C-alpha cells in the first residue's frame, strides 16, 4: 500500500502510518488504506493483537491540511474518516496504540480508540481543532469523555493546549509511560505477551468491558465463560494446575 505498512510477527499485526515526511499526517489515501487493512487484520486468525504505530518522528500530526478549504467537511468525515473510526471502535481483538513524538488532532482521536496506549515519555499530545475554528472529530470527543472527566476533557479541547506525556498520563490517556530508549522494546514485548494468551479469553474480556449495562454484562459472562471453558488452553491449564505436585 502507498501510505501504510502492514507486518505480522508472533501473533501481532502491526499497522503503521507511513508518511514520515509529513509526520504521518492523515490524508484520504491513508485513511482508506488503513480501514481496509483493519478488515484484513481482524479477519486473519493468526493475528491475535493489532498495534497502531507511526513511522519516523511522530504517531500522527493529524489531518493533512492541504485538503481543499472549500470541501464539505461533514461529507469528508462521513466518507473518509468514519469507516476507519468504526473499524477501530468495533475491533474485537486487542487494539494497542504505540505513541511517540507527536500525536495531534485526528491522529489523537484515532489513538484514543485503542484499548491500550503505550507512550514514549517525550510525546506531545495536542488537540488543536479549536485553533482553526473546528470541533474535535474522528470519534475523539466520545473517547475523551470515556477516558477523562468530561469537564477536564472539554476544557482541554477548548484551550487547544499541547500537553506532555506526564500530563496526558494524569488525564488518564496513557496506559503505560516508558522511556524513549526502550519504547519500541516495551511496546513489542507488551503486544507479543498479550498475543500468547488465550485469544478467546482476551477477546471475551474486551467484550465484557464493552457491555452496555450490568444485566447485559452478566449475560455476556455466561456466553464467554462457556466458550472459554471449551478451549484446549483452559483444559490444559486446569490439568496442569490439578496435577502439579
């Protein structure tokens, strides 16, 4: 593909934005290729974990602003962004964002869709929509109010401020903050360790955390625990536990 790279290794599918000369600014080609790649990675039974990363010095600097200024932004969101946004939000497999350098605008929105965010300490987080007279989009407001106190999230969006990784961690946007020199190693080890776990249990755990209500969660517990109990991984683990001396 022209603007992304896909690699598969040790049960992990790596989806990498590949416009380093533009700090991985998001254009129509990248967004459509990424949506297609997500479908492929979800369908691939050998891929147990999906990781989003950026090539070069940034995760993503956000929308490529060379888009025509008289474009209908609503139509652009609906046709270009939302297929990827929905693919990320509906992904049944663990979705990890590996974030370094700059994560801004719509790039930040995509990163927030991940289940887990492994972040290099030097990362800068920016939501600059307000500075160009726009609202935050690409699912960002939904995920921000899910992860942060809504009043803090809204105040940050209104300010347009850039914050460092430590502040983002206090806001609840960082799962694990790591030093820059071990960022790639830590991200790889986390993803590959997760890929070694029972895929049914891992996906079931994610589904339970998405339950729409308490009662719906109880019902889903029944279904997922039934599935897990029928796996060889569970049976072998139980046998090992019961026969150990």
